[in-house]
C-alpha cells in the first residue's frame, strides 16, 4: 500500500528525531543544561511523549489508538524496551547514570501519549503534543533562559509559537467552519494561540519566574506573522482563481 505524504513526512521526522534523541542521551550532559537547572525527569517525559506520537502516527496515520489492537501493544513494547536499553547504556557514559526515575518518566510519557491518542486523531493530537512540549520546555529550567541564552531563547519562542499556530490553523481549516480572510476566522486564528501564550507565561510567574515581556512580544509576533502569511496566501489564491 502506498504511503501518504503525511505518513512519509512523519516517518522521516521519526527517523531524524529518534537518531537525535539517541545521540543526545549518550553524550555527557552539557554544562549549559546543568547551569540552567533543567529537570532531567521532565525532559524524559517530553522526549518519550514526542517519540510515541511520531511512532504511532507513522505506523497508524489515520487511526486513533485502539487498545484491543495488537499495534498499540507493539508500540508500547518497542518504546518502553528502548527506554530500558537507553537507561542501561547511559550508565556507561561519563557524567550520566542509569536512573529508575528516568525510566518511570519515560513510561509516563509513553502512556500519556497513548491515552491522548486514543481520544484524538492526528491533528488534534499534534496540537496537544506541541502544547504540552512548549508548556513544559518553557518551565523546565529553574534559571532565567532570557539572560542565560538570549538568542536561543528568542529563536525557541519564535519558532515554537509559529509552528503551534500553523498546526492550529490546519486544525480550524479541517474541523471548524470559518474561512480565511473572514473577520471571524482571523479572531479564531489569533485568539487561542495568544491565550495559550499568556497562560504559559502566567504559569511561569506562579512558579516564581519573571514575566519576560520580550518573550511574549517575540511569541506574539510569530503568531501574528503566521496568520498574516496564511491570509496573504489565501488572498493570492483567490486572485488567481
């Protein structure tokens, strides 16, 4: 059976991501990560949530998780088995240890993903996975990344919220009625990503972090730019019809 374009893209991302994940977990922990005070357990949760998302929708692109099927148990076995091997190998790396807490975090990430994907198909699942990832990575470091790595932090906020908005626009195109260039569509396009941005930043304040206006501005520019480009693309298409 021929693979769809989306499935081929998902498989390509899976191969790239899994390879990168293996490399990053089998080198000594960078000093910058230590300095930022990043929670290793939370990183493991997010890493395996993303991994199981890519693997599930590479194997079963058009279906939600069905617990009665053998496929979901094979996916669970493969990713959990890899998590065990990954932890055992880390015990051989200088500066790393084989930690049962990391494996538990891996397993929680896997199960969280599979439960979500039993309720959501590809696009809603991608939106929720991206939201969890952005929310977690924004709040995973105890240090202020705006001062520690200003350029990396700015790039993260711009592309994270830009891609989140792209996925949101795809979702409303597929599942909601408003059409591009209508006022109602523009409001629906802008409001949820902006509300998500503010929620993430307010939660950071609750955790004791500073409310960084620069991060909010960069993120909102990414959201607005994405919506503007989609509107512009829609306008160009209309003029050529």
